[in-house]
C-alpha cells in the first residue's frame, strides 16, 4: 500500500518514511502542495499524510483540491494545536490529524486504523452478529472500527466513529457535551463545545445520506445529545 508524504522538512519525511516502510508500507514524498494535488489525482495512494504548513499553499487548500476528485484518506500533520485549525481540517474532509512533535509509532497506528476503517467501508455486508444495546437500524463492528446504518457501512472519520459508537452504547440517554468530550476526545490536548457540535453536524449529514433521510440524533437544548432508541 503506497502512502504519499507531503512535508517540506526532510527530517520529518525521513522519519515518516522509515517508520512506514518498516511496517510494510511503500512511501512517496513531495514538498509542495501543488505537486501533491497532481499526484493525488492519479489515484494510486492508499492514504496521504499532509502537513498543514507548506511553502506554496496550505495543507487545508491541498485537502480542498484533493477532495474535488478523490476520497483518499488524509491525515493532517501539523504544528498547530488551536482548536479552530483541527475543526477546519476535519470539516474539509480529513480523516485524522497528528500534532508535532509526534511519536512515529502512534502515527503508524493512526494510519492503520484509518485504512482498517476504509476496508470496512468497502465491505458489502455488515457482520452477522450485532451488539445487544444499539437499535436494530445500526450495527457496530468494534473490532473493525466501523458502523453500518440500514445495512450500509458509513464512511466515518475517527472521531465521528467514536462519537456515534458512544451514543449507541445507551440509546435514549442524553449525553452532555462535556461527557462526550471526555469519552471521545480523550487524547486531544484541547477541546471545546464547538467540537462536539461540528461532529454531530457531519454525522447527521452522513446518516441522512446513507439512510434516505434518517435523522436519529436528538438535540436536547442546554443539555446535550442522544440517539433515538
């Protein structure tokens, strides 16, 4: 599986290429956003690791251009830790992000998790066994880190999956934003209420698209969110 590394710091690309190659991945590198857009258009990559700060254009702009013609998974690599930057990246269609300085082992783990979700999304049928707690319209494959809605696997980012899985643990239970942040964003350095609201919005759009209009997530004003049992 070939992974495109887009970063202008050679020390970082060397570290990434070594960590990925020792775990069985083939890598290719480029330093400019424009070159990354051209390479991504060929559609031969399993995943793109994309630095936010590039010499010619921002990683956000690269992601925007790639998403015009490709659903290839994108993992942002960024020195920025501001909440707004993370939200922008996720809203643009990134699958995950890792902040510098990073652990090569953690990054490889994130890459494997994203690719595992993508393989699960390509499957044609959901698993035969379903957890006892979620409503019948949903099926949760916790080992594969994927969720099916009405028999169709949802194309979820890491935090979308964790958020929906959390709501499905106890259908009907109202989760406050603070509780959801504690359960879902356990490894994030900083989070805000807007993070939960943004991911609820993208989840709703994906659920409606997959189910023909189904909107099972309920907003409890001033309290939080639940999923209709």
